[in-house]
């Protein structure tokens, strides 16, 4: 009897442990879409191409802005030099005619000490005016030369950035071509998409480096401030369907807090391709991110077997298997 009771006492925790193990095996994991599609090598290549394009674009725009400022400086310096040239010629002529006036000359030509002092004062004032005129003219000429040289450097910088843009575009095209990513007609574009509030940039127009430092409102993880801005801006104009951003993965942008999956369905990631109003929602959301790419720091957008990059536009891009892999049930957004 005692042995039977003992066996029963031991059997209770064993049964509980078995039940707990079973629950852990079937417990649902946090909902998120499949990985971004393609291989890690492909994603790295696309990131490099998109990031390089955006950085080169920022530098090109900054250089063009500096060139405009330099041309204004050059124009003003040339005008100053031309205006002062007549005064400089007068100063040069006076120096040629009268030469260097000595104290003895002044004394000999002065009828009295008062006349000497008066003439001395007038000549000193004249010399000061002549000196300032010459210094101002020299400064204007030097500014003109410096501005011309700086403009030449900016032109070279712009040519360099244009070459980088062309190279990064080619890299993106080759990476996509390796998985059959050809150009598509139209893509997802909507000129009537609302404008988003821009994310902060550096003073030179480049994007500041950010890490996963703010709470992700869609999961218990973290995202970057720039991605949070994109998420909030999208929701502020009505894109409020189910979304999942941070997730633990072996690669891609999600574990770095730089990507969100926006479901086309209101409440979950469905296992089939979006249709009807869900498809329309995804089309509009993808177009919204493209319209605001330069404001939000968009690296790429994937939706319905297509991918958009800033240097290639919409291209075919299809994962194999599920609707999540093909991105037909959610819009994927990656930001810098």
C-alpha cells in the first residue's frame, strides 16, 4: 500500500512536466513574416548598393549646394574687385607722380609749422585710405581666385559621385539579375500619396548612423529612431494594419531594428496572397514608402514579388514557397 502511494506521489510531477513540455512545444511564437527573401549574400549586396547610392546622392546634392554658394561668392568678389580697381589706379598714379614724401621735403615746402602739420595730417589720412583700398582690392582678388579653385574642386567631386551612382546602380541590377530580377512596367506608384514628416539628417544632408535604441511598438524588441519615424508616419495617414518589426533572425534588417513587415491584412499575416481590399492596401502602402523614400531614409521596399530600390526603381523579386516569402501578404520596409 505504501509503495502504491509513493508511486502516485512521484507520478504527479512527472505528468505535470510532460504536460508543460507539450505546451512549450506547441506554444505560438510571436507573429512575423518570413525572412526578407533571397540569400544573405543577396541582401548584403542590395544593402551595399542602396546605401552607396543614397550616400553618393547626399554628397552630390551637398556639392551642388556648395557650388551655388561659391558662385555667389565669386560673383560678389569679382564685383568688389571691379569697383575698387579705379581707386587702386588713382593710388598707383599718385605714388608714381609724387614718389615718397620725406620730412625734409615737407619742411621745405611748408610756409609755417602749422602748414607743415596740416599737410602731414592730410597726407597721413590719404596714405591710410590708399592702404585700405589696396588691402581690400587684394582681398577681393584672393577671394575670387579661391572661389574659382573651390568651384573646380566641387565639379570634380560631382563627377566622382555621379560615377559612384552609376556603379551602385549596376551592382544592384547585377544582384537582382542573379535571381531573375528584371525591370517591371509601372510598379507601385501613387503621385497622390501624402507626404511624410522627414527623419532628421546631418547638416551635410547625409543620414546619421543609428542603432536599435528605441522600443519597438509592435514587439518587445527595439528599432532605430528612423524606423520608428517611418512606422509612425505610416500610421498617421491611415496605414494601421497588423505590423511586426523587430524579430530574432540570423540575418537581415529585422534583428538590427531597421525593418518592419506591414501585413496587408488588418489583424494577422495570412498564409495566402492578398486580394481585394487587402491587395489595394498593400499597393497604396508600398507606393507611400516609395513617394517618401528620401524623407524617411528608405533603403528598399518589397511587395508582391517586386522590390524597389532608390537606384533601380521597381524590379521583379520573388521568393519561393509561401506568401510571406513572395511578399504577397505583407509589405517589407528596410531603412538605413
